[in-house]
C-alpha cells in the first residue's frame, strides 16, 4: 500500500507547523493522501498532539474509538487517560514524548469504510512528517490496541515494543453482534429524524457490554420503582446520563464508521515480530481472554500475557488505575 504525503497549502517538503502550545502540548494537523484498504485513495486530515521533551523516546498512546489526541488533562478538559499519562505518571511526559492522534473518521468527515490498517498507515505517514524514524513503544487500549497490532504487523521496523490492552487480532462474533445492533439503532434514528436519541440509546447499549453484571449488581441492586405508572429500574438514570453525554459530542457518521472499523479488524499474529505484551481482563465480554490467549500463542516474536481481574470488564483500563499503572511501568521498563 502506497502513501503519498502532501501538506495542506504548503510545498511537499515544508516542515510541520504547530498551533500555539497548550501548556506543554503541541498540536498539529496534516493533510495526507492515503491509500485506504476499502475506499481507494482519499485525501484525509489527521490531527494530533504530542507532549514531552524533544529528543525523548517517543511513545504513541491510543484508546477506544471515542478517545482522541488529548490524552493528558488540562484546565477545562480532562483528557481521556490522565491517570496514566502526564508528569510523574506511568507514562511520564517529563521522560517520554507522547504522541496521540484523532482517529480517521472521528470528525464525521470521512464517510467510507475505515480499516484499522488505515489508521496504522496514517500514523506511519504522520511519523514521516514529524521525522520520527522509530517509536520506543505503542501503547494501545481497546480499538487502540487493534491499531497497534496493525502498526506492528505493517510497520514493525519502526517500533521497538507494543503493549496491547483489551484489543485482539480479530473481533469476537458476540461483540460484533452487539455493535451491529447498535448501528441498526443509529441507522433507524437517522431515518426517523431522531439521531441524538438513537446515539444515546446506542451508547447505553454499549455501556452494558463495556461493564459487567457484577458491577451492576453492586451499584444498582434496588427494586424497580413505579413513576407515573411506569416501571423504572435503578440503572436507568446512569445509562441515560452516559447516553446524553455521548450524543452531545458525537455525530452519527463518526460512530457508524468507527464501529464498523472494529469489525473490519483482521491481523495475522505471526506477522507481528516486535516484543509484545498483551493485557487481558478476565471479565471482558467484548474481548474474551481466550481470544487474547490465541493472539499471544500466535505472535511471531517475543510475547507475554498479563491478566487482570476487574468488575469493570472492558473498561478496566480506564478504571483500575493502580493495576494498569503497574503494567505500564513494567512494559516500559520503569519498574523500580
């Protein structure tokens, strides 16, 4: 697959231009010509942010489909992984340079099938533009782990090591069925003129797959209540809040295309030869432990499996701060 890199309204060899720093962060946006697996060659705009000292080892950090370039928190905007990334954190931005991108399609402007391999190739193109020859590490969780596996398979010479948390080489059929129903809900909302409500419902459905029955039993074990003659269960307010918050910041095209992208994931584990740590959560209903065991057994290079137990299931990487920090430090060689 070929990539032709062309900046926006600049000569092809122009250096990257950065927006004004936000604290220690630098943001950028590149236009690239990207040969996509299922959509032909497209002109795409890639937005990113990096933070940390120049010359430090570069670590890519990537999360789920709703995560973006802002990993580290700042006033008024918490970032999506502030517990793990920042000064003195497990991924220490005083010692490493952290690079994060918005996913292709996250702004809703790319209405075409997006393969996780396309995300990996876009990252490789960005590294060319930033003149980063090789990454010290790729740390990916959920969809980010899928893209990390793609990057390791397709651009392994540019990667020293991979940490893949709760993301596999293929989607599990049960998880694909969940996502297919969510997409049908959103498609119905679009046809009926109620997209916001449909997105909120799809997010509520997703929350049930991200978490576990054990967590719901602990938090919402109360009898159903009658309100205005209708039954309302204890978890409904929580789910409705999650849905409203998601629908307020996401568009339907972005949701549909990135949800589809998860189900397009296909990587041959033997093609990955870089040292890889795979983290599984025993209670994860979307990425079962058995799939990650098969991934580790099939990898073509040094591999190890770490297993967490958590009632937060697939969302454990966002909730089990101490355990995840230990795994990050271990994988990045920072264990005291």
